[in-house]
């Protein structure tokens, strides 16, 4: 008997907001007959961050944002550029370094670098193997892009495709606004032996110094965000709050869950991994964890029972302190 069953929503949506990298557990309407009180107004954090365009620009001052889309809008307004031009942001480096991607939190002393759209490329690809060798993430504002390329894979042998490239179209189908897992699923479902055209957009570069390595970033020593002890974390309810930096225990757990997501779905999403870890901490056993997933927006991912067991194994290892570098 399945631990949980996928459920379709009446409005036809997939249950996940395509414009954010953050996820939330579904809330149930009150059953006591009382009217739900209005939500309090969103309080914008009065914090100031420094920003530059990754290919070079004066330093800008950014503040008053509560999620990634608002951050991109503030950067666009600062430099008088279209918000759609921003592919993704990195922290404390102008390079296309996937270990420094901005996700669901920013250290209070982090410097933000915005990577803008550069040259578009259309590449004809023949899927000679079942897997293309891509790990895909997204920027939280509608752009899925390549986070990792597996060595000696189909994509690795195509030198025109690089880490950081935004996957804009597949065979003419526009993928702007699609989540990373939707793009990964579409590529996975292409039959072996099929030839297709993928249109990608590379980040704007200002010389060879901006090009990051193609090798697996996990091979290096990962550093924390900035050097401070506090971080601004984006919340699913639209607010942003200052919290303590995650400890090593939580970081090891989310890294392990993220590696499982990569193997299962071909995606990388620190915020999704963090949410799964938070849900797992509240569950006492596999059944409670599976029910929590089924009753949240995560049910739209279609996790199999076997994958739920794998996630729960990682969660229990993390709880017991068995996950270490």
C-alpha cells in the first residue's frame, strides 16, 4: 500500500508557485465557523546589502526586499536594467561559481553579484545515453539553469554548453517560468536516440576570469555564507527574518538530502532540501514523514515510496549525528 498518493488540485495547478524557490506546507481552512483574521502586513527588514553586476559595475545599495523576486527587482531598479535580464546571483564572488549561489538566505555581510543574460546559443543534441549528465537548479524567478555537468557525459562532450547556462527552450518550447524539476523531467523523458535542439543563454562575461570550473564543486572545501553569525532568511509566507547561521548538523543533513534529490530528479535545491529536513525533524517515523509530505505542496513532486524511505534514512542518520564530512 503506498505511503501517500499524489493528489490533483481543483484549480489545475501543480501546487508549487513557479516564481519562488521556497516551499510551504499546505494550510487547512478553519473548521470552527469563525472568519480567518487578516494576515498582518509584511514587515520589510531594514537591512542594507552591497551589490555589483558580475561582469563589472559600480557598487549599488540594495534594501527592502523579502524574497528573491523582490531582490532581483531592486537590483534592476538600482542599475536601470530589465529585471528579466538577471539570470541568478552569487555571493562574495563575481565568478560563475555554483557553490556560491544565492538561495533562501543571505549572510548579513555578504556581497551580492548579479549575473545578467549574455549570448544565446542553440545546440543540437543527440541523446545517446539515458542520462544527459545535467544537474539543474533555478533562480527563484522563473529561470532554470545548469548547476553541474557530469564528467564524460553527453553534455560534457558538448563544449558550447556550460555551467550557469539558462535553459530557455527545448525544441522551440519556451521554458521561462518553469521550475527546475519540470525542466529536468522534460529532458529525462526524451527517448534515447532522439535528436533535439536546446536553446541556452549564457551569463554575461567580462573576460576569462569570470568562467568557473566545469568540475564537481563538491570536491572543494565549501565555505559558509560570509563571515558573520547571522543570516537573512526568506520565508515561505513572504517575510524575511534574521536568524542564526545554520549549524554544521543542519548543513550536513541538507547536503545529503540534496544529493538524493540530484540522483532522483536531476535537480539541486537547497531550500527544498532544508524544508524536507525541517519536516523530517518533526516526524517520529516514516509514516508520519510520508503523511507530512503528502499533505504539503511537496506531493506535486511525485516522490516514490522508495525515495521517501531513502530520505527518511538520511534524516534519521542526521538526527543521530552520523552525517559528517
